[in-house]
C-alpha cells in the first residue's frame, strides 16, 4: 500500500478540536466524495477510499450535498429504452 504524508502545524488540530486521526479520516472521506462527484471513481470505490460502508458513504454524499446518482434522467431513460 502506498501512503501519503501531510504535515500540519499542531495548532490546526487544536483549532479544529480534532485528533490527527479524525482529520485524516475527514480528508479520506472528503477526497472520496470529490472524486466521486467528478466521476473519477465509482460509488463502491469511493466508499472503499473513504474507509466507509456503502451506506455510510451515501450518508457522506448527502451531508456534502452531492447527489448519489450521477446519471441524468435523460441518461436513465435512454438506458431503459424509453428515450
């Protein structure tokens, strides 16, 4: 597994009132939501990146205001053959 290391001044954690582990988890969820919203990863892969169950990732999407369904109604109709 490849790791990414990010350094923050200690006062960042104090200001956020969060531990480094909590900040790291929020960053994982945040990047997973962003990559999913941009269509770079699937919902399942994003949940895996975030370290969440699929249901918990759906909750994270909702909390972030990102739609869980990335297809438009037109794309869904076309896929169903109801164009």
